[in-house]
């Protein structure tokens, strides 16, 4: 077992992140190829489809923005903040996530946030991104919807020019808030239809089933948005059924608990419904106790259309490469399986068909 895998053995649910993060080793020789797992993953072109841009706010940037904006944080320094990343469930994390957002006030803050993420993943051979943002987390604090959009879209343009990363954004509805708030937020998004590719659903899952937002999603569909929803992360398989049949989503975020329902697994396979799976997130939020127990292997065996993603990388100990390495080494995924999963990221994206065909052809040529 190589160093990368050993590093992830130290990660357990409910413990703070080690500092620095454990993904530092060169790894082991990968299937006799002469290449380490780490190198093989680093070389794969990747598309990320499940990343909350506010969840890429690293503690160092959080403190820098707090200083710039005169915002007082509850933690004295970066080390104390990192030590608080000892989550035992989704709500634990969300409480800290919403606190972290308090430093994001100006267009420049949103720009800096997104550019830091793009710069980081450019170094991981990520070529394409569909990222989430949570406008209600900002408008509720008095930040204008337009401020958020302007900062993020400016970063998208600069990331394309500087790093060659193409991206689209997906606006998420906070499911712990009510339908009226969601409808108002959807109305605010309509003038920016050309900048927002899709509508999603995130935040506290249990107790807030997808059906709560049936009318919101119907209106979003009618307005021409593509649809996604977090489902089956902590919530039961019935939430995944609702995401598909009641909301009519084009992709399911997480979907782990679908495996508890064989009829649902069949349906997901038959429809070739993409799942955006986030292994380090599942580990950090205690969806799995050890990475070796991650359901990805069973999803692959069931013929599900899975992609790998980082979710909230600043909080969960890794970006794309770390997610591929963590689950890849723990489940002994083959080079072919990792390659197929990386390819799925492009195939499951919301690129228009011509753009997608071009991206897949480039992937297959190995460029
Ligand atoms: Zn998520």
C-alpha cells in the first residue's frame, strides 16, 4: 500500500483535518505501468461537476478577506479554524460553511474566491467546471445578487483566458429555507439566464425532501434552466426518486443511498442518470467511516454513471486529484476505471452536444 493510501487511512470521520493535508506522497507504482497512482491521476484531464464555490474558501483567504472587509471571525487564526473542521454530519459542516461566507461582501471577494479555485484546479489538469453558488447565503446578508454574479462571471472569463478552463455556473436553492424564498431567488436569476446554466438544490437534506420545491423546479424548467439536486447524501432513497420523478432533474448530486433500493439502482442505470459522487466529503461528513467502505465500487459494479468531484474542497481535505487518489487507492480502482470515471465527467456535463463531442474527442486523444 502506497503513501497516498496511508495518508488517507489517517483521515477518519469526525476528526479535524491534519495540517498540512496528508496527500503529499508520490504513491506506489501503478499496475506495473512505471507510473505512480498520483502521477496517473495528475495526468488525467478532468471535469468537475459538483463544487460549491463558497466551499473552496480556504482558511488563509477567509482570514485575508476578513481583514480586508473588517469582518470579525470567531476563530483567532487559521490553525484554530482548521481544528474546527471535525465534522460528524452535514449540519456540523453547514454551520461553519455559513459562518465562512460572512467574509464575502464585494464583487472583488467573489472574484478572488473563484479565481483561487480555478488557479488551484488548473494545476490539477481540470479542464472544465460546473460550479454551484448559493445566492441566498449572500442576499440574506445584504449582498446584492448582481454583486455575486458579476464577481463570479469575471473570474470565469479570466479563468478561460489564463488557464484555459471553461466553466458554467449552477445556482443552488437552499432547501432549509422556504418555497417563497426559493421562488424570489429564481426570479432574481431570470435576468441572468445567459450566465446561469442550471438550478440545483443543496444545504440540510434530511427533513427537506425535493418535493418541497416542486413548483420552483417546474418554473425553472419552464424558464429553460437545466436541473440538478442533492439527493441521497444523508436522505433516504425516496429523496432520489423525488429528485428524478417530481423535480425532473438532469443529474443527481451524491445519490449514495440509492444503493439501498434495488429498483432505484435499476432506474438510474436504465436512464443513464449521472451521479456526482464526492468521496472525501462523504468521509469527512461521516457518510462512510473509512474510505475502504465507500459505495463507489458498488456503484460501478451496478453499472451506474458516476463522476468524481470535490464538493467543498477547502473543508474536506482535497480537490479533484485528492478525491481520485483517496477513493482510487482505498478501493483499488484500476487505471481503466479511473480513466472511465474521468471521462464520465465530460460526458455528464451540460456542455452543448458539439462542445461535448469535441471535449470527449480531445480526452480520447489524450490531449
Ligand atoms: Zn454538494
